[in-house]
């Protein structure tokens, strides 16, 4: 999924994470993203073409961004 489309889905609350109904705190929650991470206005992709840390629910213990690389035109 393109970064912009995922960004819009997060903003529109279309992304749902399923968690166990019982013993939620007994699980270790990992999120792996292959999307661009927003790094600020002058560093990398625009906010619309990336995912911000604030979009990720607080119950994740570990988040791995797997798309980070330098883009040199």
C-alpha cells in the first residue's frame, strides 16, 4: 500500500488492530512497517507521504520501520 493511502486510512480511523479479549497485558506487541517515517518538514518525505509516530497505538512495545533508506536523485 502506498504511504499516502495508508496515512489517509490512519487519519480516517480505518486501521483496526485485533488484540486478544483476555489477558491483553500478557502479550508482547510488535508492529513492522515497510513505510516511510515522518522525520520533519525538511528531512525526507512529506507528512502526507509518510507515517508519523503519533499514528501508532501506544500498546505496541516495539515498532520496526523497514523502509528507511536515503533517496538521492
